[in-house]
C-alpha cells in the first residue's frame, strides 16, 4: 500500500473487488465450501446496498485503486430509544493490509455515518476467538458484556 486508504461508499463498479473481500469475510467465519452462502444471498446483499428503501449500507477502503477492506452496517429501530441504532454487521480487511489501521478507519467511518443519521448507538458482535480484532474493538468501543443466543429456524 503506497497511499493511505480512503473510505468511501461502495459503488456498483466495485463488485469484482468487493466479492473476494466478502468471500474472505465469510470464509473467516466458516461459511465456505459446503457451508458457503448461497449465491442468492450474496446477490441480494449486494443489491440492498443500492436500494434506497433498504437500511443496509456498505463502505470500502481503497488504496492505489484496489479495495482493501469493507464494512457493512444497517440502521434499525429499538424499543428502548427514540433514535435508531446502527448494527455494524461485517468488517473485513485484506490479509496483506492488516495492522495498518484500516479496520479502525472503517469503524470510524460508520460512526460518522451514524452521527449524520442521528443514531444513538453503534454496536456489533464478534466471535470470542477473534482476539486480534478484539484488541482494536477494546480501543474504539466498550464491551457490553452481553452474550448472544440464537436459534436457526
């Protein structure tokens, strides 16, 4: 990376470079091979970024004309706040560029978008084994102490 990355909204022309980052993110969380996301989910997710009626958004980190990171986030209502919340759903940087502050820049860009939208809180989940990322997260947010439960239906 010779130039500092810029953080910007994703554009339709980014798909070819966004997709390998998306695949890397999903592979990191065990969604590959037989457990890979169906193509329909990827295509629907991509389309949502460009649908004004969807609360789902995407930004990318670009350096020297190459995408080196992505972040996806969505706004939603809450029963305990008038202002909406922002869920930072996906954050991923290219392996070759890790440790260079790109993840922090992507998180801060989401914070800025949330402020512009009048959002009261930004939050996210990570797996307890993601210790490297948690070192960053501990610097840019506070651990809520909540444990996530889920049931696939």
